[in-house]
C-alpha cells in the first residue's frame, strides 16, 4: 500500500490478452474499435463486481462494529480504485480505512487501528506504512485495514494516509460512468507502457494521478491528445489553489491540498514515455500497447552476441539484496549505481550505460566503453608563478623515481604518476569502492561480501536476471 | 635572421663546459663564483674580438662604397649583438644593415640592397625575410647584408627590419661594460634552459628582449630575482609610452615603438621556465644550468621500457617535411598537432600527451591513454517534447537494424549506433584525418603520402629523432 493509492505497486500484474484474441489481429484498428476491445477486456463483469462487493461489505461491517465499540465516533470508509469503480478486472485490492476523530491521540489511534484490523481480518498480519496496519487475504482478495484521522480538510493531515479519504471523496464526485471507464483505459495503457505506479522502483503515474488527469482532460483520448503535445514542465491545478512552485516535469496540484504535487514521484522518463506512446497510439491504435511488454529472458548465447556486437566491457557488482521493501531498496540501489558510475568515470573507466536490479541478489551493472587505463596519470600542479605552491609541488616530485617530470606545460608544473587503478576490476575490488556514495544498506551489504563480474562473466546473471538483461540489451521506449 | 635579432635562431649551439672543468666540481658554488666562471667561459677574448672586428670593418667599408655609389645619401650600420658587444664567445654572426633614405621607392631599395649585398659578399646567396637580402660566409663568420629605410622614428617603419637600427641605438646608449657582461650571462642562461630565441620553434626570449630585461632590472642577478617572483601578466614599459594592451604573459613595450610588445612571441612555458630556473639558480648556483641539456638519444630498448612502464599507446603520423623554413614549418606542425589531437579526442581516443618534430621527415606523435573504443556509440536525440524533431529522430532509427533503441533516457530519445572508428589507427588512416585543422603545407604533404605508426612501431623514429624522443619521454622543466 502506497501513500498514493493501493494499486500503485502492482505494475504489470494484469493478465495477458492472449486468451482474448485481440492481439492476434495485428491490424491497425481505428481508435474506437481498439478502445472497445480493451474495455471489454478490462471491465470487471457483474459476477466479479458482486464477489468483490460481497467481501468488501462484509469486512466493512465487521470493521465498523469493531471501531465503534472502541470509539463511538469512528467510521469506516472504503477507498482506492475498488471504492471508486476504477479498478481493472483482475485487480484484487480492497482498502478499508477506519477513521477516528482528530481528538484521539496517535498512540490510541494506532492501538485501536490494529485491534480493529485483527478483528476484521483474523488471519491478517501487521505491516507498517505511516501507521501500523493490518493486511490479510479473504477469498482471494488482498485486504488492508488502515487507521487514520477524520479531518475537516486535507491540509490538516498528520500523515499521508489521512489524505486518502479526501482523494476518494473528490473523485467520487466527479467520475461519471464514461470517465470511470476511461480511467480504467488510462491505467491499463500506463501499465502497458510500464509507466504505472508511484512506487519508487517505477516512479510512474499513481492511480490517483491517473484519475485526476482523466478528469482534467475529459477522458482517455483527451489525456493522450494532451500528453502528445505536452511541453514539460506541465502544470495543472484543477482547483486553481496552488501557490508553491515545483521543480518536476509534471505538476498536478492536489485538489485536496494546495501544497502538494500529486506527480512529484513521476520521473521525466515516464512523462516522456507517455508522450511517446500517446503519439504512436493516436497515429496507429493497437491493442498491444495496453499489455506490458515481456521481453523474454536473455540467454547466455544472446548475451555473448550483444557483447560481441557492442565491443563494450560490462562490469557487475553482485551482493545479497538488503532486506528492505522495494520503496526503500530501489532509491538505495540507484544512489549506489550513481556513486559507482561516478567512481568509475572519475578514474577514466568511461561508463557507457548502467543499470541496477534485484531479487534475492542485488546487482549494479556498468557497461564500460573503457575498461583499462594506462599505468600513468597526469597530475597538473600549480601555476609556476604561485611560488609557495609551485615550490612545494616541485620539491615533492623532483626526486620521485616513480614520477615523470615535473615538467612545464603552459604556466604550470605537470607530473605523470603511477595510476592507482589500471582496471575497473581493480577499483571495484578495492576499498576505494566504499569512498563513493552508496546507499547505507547497500554499503553494509557490500561490507559483508560482494562479487565483481567482468565481461563475459556477467553471463552468470542470466539465470536470475534474464528479463532485466533483455530489457537492458534490447532497450525500447 | 629573425626580425628581432640575428642571434635569435641559434639556440643551443654554444660549446660545452667540459673542457673548462667548471662542471666537474658539481658543488654549490656561491653565485658570484659561478657567475665569474661562466663569464670567463663566454666572454670573447681579445683575439676573438679582433678577428671579428677586422672582418666586420672590412665588409662595412665595402658595403659603404657599394651603397654610396648607388645612393650618396645611404649609410651602413652594424647591428645585433656583435655590434653591441653582447655576443657570446663562439657566436659568429655579423649583421650589416644598409640604410637608404625613405624617399627611395621600395623596389629600388630592394634592387640596391641586393647589389650592395653581392658586392660585399661575392660568394653570398640571396635569402628573403621582409626584404630580400644577401647572406654569406667570410672567414668563418656568418654575414647578413640587409637593406632598410633610414627613418626618424621606429614608429614610421615600413617593415620589421627598419626597426633594428633603432634597437641597436637604444641599447648602445644604455649598456655599460657591466651590463654588457650581464647580457651575455642572461643570454647564456636562457640558452642553457632552452628558452633563448624568438624563432617560432623555440618561442622564447629574443636577444633584444634579453638585453632590455637586463637593462630594466639592472643586471643579470636583478633579472633572475625579478623573474623568480613574476606574477604574469608581467608588464614593463621602459619608456612609459605604451597605450595598447596585450594578451601575453610577458609584455615589454618596445622603447622605440609604443605599439609593439617585444615579448609577443615568448610563450607562457618559456616565461615559466625562466621563473623555475631563476629560483633554483638563486637558491643553488650551478654552472651546469648555463649549458643546454643534452638528453642523449633514446634507443629502442629505452623506448620500449618507457612504453611498458607507461602502458600508453603512442601513435605517430610520419610524412615528408614540407620544404619550409622553421619559422613557417613549426607553426604549421603545431596547428596540425592540435587538429589531430582534437580529432583523436573527439573520437574517444584520449590523448595523454603529444608532440611534433621534424628534420627531413616530419612527425606528429600523440600518446594515447585510450587507443580502442567499443563498436557502438551513444547518440543523444532531441527531447521528446520537441515533437517535430523527436518524431523525425524516432522514425529514423526505429527500424534501423544496426542501431540499439531508440529508448528514453531522461526526457530524450537515445540510440546506440555503430561507431565510425574503433581504433586510432583506423581514424588516422582514413580520409577523416583531413577534416581536422591541418597546416596547409602539412595537408599537402599528407595528401602525397604518410605513414601511421602505432605502439612499438614508433621505435622506427629512434634513429632520426632519438633526442626528441628522449626529451619527450624524460621530460624536464
């Protein structure tokens, strides 16, 4: 469960189109026909809705009983896409928020919240987001029971979860049947292009953001037509109440909170991705774009062929993934990737492209254009006219048998000294790796143990990370 | 003969100190003792002076006769260091200027000048600086007979040679015996450190500049003490009449021409070199510094050892030296070196250090830190929101079987395409070599024929350029 919306972390998990036959035509259906086919596929049918409604109603009733027993002024609210009917066939998330009056102290709220959660979901377990909450499975549905404060306005919130009920109320008032159907299309489109989800691995469009955009642009097609022509930074403020400025490519001021950019997490790449696919889809509508692309797994033969064709030298640092949720792990992996890339570049091992991924193991991969350096490096000294520095520099190297020079280049002394690392492996296997900016948990994990793979040795990653390697070596928008 | 002073192109040709024994003490003589020993060595003795005087007087008389026969108002003047007694034992240049009245037209001046030259030097041959002139050898002395206009002021000059008599007059009025002896020391010092000569190979201190500096700072020691503390740009204006500003590290306004920087040719490196050696000499006076350093010739074994130790990959372009005087050749070689270095760097072949030299063959050498590149190169496309460019870029590469991508990085499309050159040799042997900035005559020479040497192949340069390679691989200030 993210702070944005419960479905934000389930990117790419919807079923395939294969059994529907709409992929196999491969033709250039016109947009309406394509949209109709996709709607058919993603709209939950009556039976699926009934099953969900039945389970949700039963749990809400249970939660209400448990909550009002403890605090007569409490109430219960279903939130998220299943509350707003913007869920996609196959989604199985039911989010139940238990709202307590703001007079309650936080400790009591948390205690009541867990008690209500356990009474509602006797098989459930506790998790922790902003408050602790209870999560469980009932008849195949994933249920969260989350306590929050019931406030007058979203600007008074004490934690991010308090905001969620405002979002649901705001959207429920604006989504008619047609817009609701278009929200489903927009979500499925974003899933298909890999830009759906405000989790920190994806850094894409949250469910709430998608719904706001569909409302703002009057539908799915309106959103695509607008996105195709976006000139970031794009700034939307549905309630016209924003005052702060944001340094993000997409800014959507939260209608329930003027100080918040709903799209703060959305990376420039995902904004660009939506633009790219919106243009292509409006030009040539296809059902395929609504389905997440599965690149298949890159096998060793294909990997070797890529390395041969590219003439680069990949290096990989592999270690045990720190025991963190993805929203904590991926920022740390990205920070470590940035640090290691900079560390390599600074030492002359030019990084051509780089990536990071994890499951049980975590891997940072840098593809090098230059993997070897000469044994010497140039060391520019001070200008000779800055006498105090110049004399010190000259004295330091004049009798150094390992240094060439000092000699004069322009107005400076220069020496050529032995280079610390002549291979990328040498650097990556040294303690200097710990001088670069690493995520804290990544640093701890590396202190334990890590392995450096160079060149063809990265074939060892194919088994666990064949899909990630395929995405890397066969990149698409 | 340069425009500055006749001795400017004879850098490093004075004899050695070996026969004087002053080198073998190796001790830290105090400054006065060292200076005395050097003076002893470089001061022409009575016999040497007499020989020169006798020859000079005879030739001047001949020139006067020949000149006044043609133009009664002409006169003859000896200029340069042998006229000012600032010559160093072993120097053999006698410069005789034949001055004609400014009313004479240039054509007639040139005709008279050559006629006088040939009558003065019956064995002489014609050369061309600003005017044609006659050069010859008499009793071991190198004689120039140069025509010029006799003007009221150096600001009226029509060509650079017209200025020379003013320089001689200016200095003759200011050089007493002590300063004259110190000029000799300063010149020998600059020769010893390789910074003497305003020719465009050396780009150092001309004779005239050296004499002005000694006068300005009151002697050899004064010059060294000042130079040790110089904070370039250093600006001297002995007559306090300069108005223009110059963008040179050393500016000495010509006392005879307020618009001219006498040190315009002097490179930052040679200013720095004088500072470096002035400090060392004042700290530890040694006679050795007055003698040009002979690095010996680098043989193949030593070359291989350096390449092994450095781990770099030298590449050399060897071609027949264009038939030009050094003052024309070296600027062209440097321009070509700059162009080729940039061409290599631009293609990812990182140039570590580079040099150029010539005798019959000319060579441009670039020592590479990176001699090989991968088979692909990154090609950043336009930002995706610039739709017209972005669409064109995407269409161009979407179906290109040789390109990876397009994919999205940040807000841009990126492709990875085959790289034009994966080796420095490939670039240097291609026509693209002619796209870089080359000196015009170098370009012509390369069009004829050239050879590319890579790595150990540069051992082929040891025979002709062993000294230059020794200077390169054993660099000193």
